[in-house]
C-alpha cells in the first residue's frame, strides 16, 4: 500500500460529510472517476467539487439494494451502470471516518450487484470504500487501485496536501 498514514487520515477527513455526485467507470482505460461535493464553509453556497481519478483499477465491487418492508433485494447491475444508481443519492452526505484502506470493513462481499476483478492480487493495493443510504435503498462500493489523482471542477490537478489543509480549515471553522 502506497498511501501514507497522514494522507489516509487527511482523505478520511475530506470525505466525511461529502456527497458523491457521480461515478464514471472506464473499463477500456481502466480508471474510475468519482465526483464529490466536499464540505464547505457554512456561509458558502458554492459547491466544493473535486474529482478523484483512481487509475489501474484492480477490483471494483458494489452492492445496490432496495428495501421493501423487511425484505432487502440486491439489484444486479454492471459496473458501467453504477452512475445511474449513484444519481439516486445526490445531495446525500456520506458519514464516517474510514474510507481509505479500511482494515475491518463492514462491506459484505456476498450477493453483490457486480464484482469486477482485473487482478487477483488486488488485496495488496490501496482501496477506498464508499457508501450512500436512504430510507429504502443503499449503495456500497469498494475500489482497489494503483494510484489516484485529484482534480478540481475544471479538471485541473489539485495538490493533495493543499486540499487536506483547506478542508481541515473548513472543518475547524464549522466544528
């Protein structure tokens, strides 16, 4: 695993209370781009958009489930359909403090919507876990990858340390 402890902790802070706006999976070029609206200062209405591009994806697994009473049904989809299911959760924040290289995952890998595996040694690489939930549906995703980069809304590369510093200041100003 390549991500340092400091970067991991910073990314975990950045992603807490963020909203997943979109996920694009490109199987041909083997990347996943996740668009987030990060936490912003309380008086700022402008979205705080960042794009995380995960490259050389080793595994991508997701579970989309719908609840009807006491029955939970997992819908089978393809990795390329994930975006339309993430759209159902726009403006819903993700909560938690562990997203990067989670050691004790709550993710249940049985009965998934899809499980895309490009390399069997995926477990030796960095990963991110994402989830969104609503009253009657939820989605869980995990991506194992070789490297990642972060871009702003105009797809200009962002320095990760600068982003962590900026988001920590926002957290400190709110809480």
